């Protein structure tokens, strides 16, 4: 099984914050259960020098995404999140709910061929707007461009929405320019590797 990068924050305090490659470790030891009653699991961590630590609990490590952030960080527009009863959805934004113990999480939904934003009221104890897996910056930017184009098409047919149409057209232009800059930088980086 291939390893994945993690940041350690377990009981060995001198290793806190260090990055390791983790693999799932099968063992017969009883590692107990986490606070939700699930089996804690067991991992082996290996550092850059090849030194390893075995029997590391899942709660002692944080997976790291390719962008260097924690994999399960606060979601940004276009990231994937999990909502109870819905599963994986594309996150749009969140706001406070009607009580201190609730959040209103807004997410993208497709109805027919049109995208829109819907919302779900959730308990802070059962859901959060935390990304569930890595979304590359280009993929998020492409998603934002798709949403802006969809909004542009919706407002074009309605003359009284001219100001909104112009704002969306400007947004599409900015996102397209950003895509072109990113593609040029990527092409330049790849050309430099060939030398």
C-alpha cells in the first residue's frame, strides 16, 4: 500500500509538527476506540531518513494535501465536503444558523442543466464545512469559471439584469486570464525540467 504524507501531533511531543509518510499497519494490538466509538486503527510512520515509528493512532496524525495544507482544512468555494444525508457535495459558503449550535452550509446542486446554490441547516456537532479530499487549484478555478458562465447565461436573457450580466462577464474574463497565467506558468515549469 502506498504511503501518504501526514503531520504528527501524538504523544511524542518532540516530533510534533514533523512530516512523515504514513502507511496503515495491520496489528493485533488493541488501540482502543476514538471518541465516536470507531476502531482507532494503526499506522507506521517513516521520516526522510528512513527511521520509522509503529503503532501510531489515527488521531495522532493529520493527512497533508499536495498544496501543503491539512487535508481536512476549512473548505473554500469549490471544495468537496460531506453533508449528512447528502454525501459529497461542492461547498459554496457557510453562515451562522439560527442558534449557536447550528450552521447553514450552502452547496452547489444541479437541476436539469442549471446549477444553483442550495443550503442545509446542520448541527455543529454532526457536520462542518471541512474539505474531504484534495481539489487542485486548477480544478477549483475551472469550477468557479463554470459557475460564472452559468450565471452569465442566466442573466443574458433578462435586460433588467444588465448590471449583473456585466459583473459576471468581468468575472469570467478575470478567471479566464487567471487560467491562462496558470497554464503558462505550468508550461514554463515543465519546459525548465526538460533541460
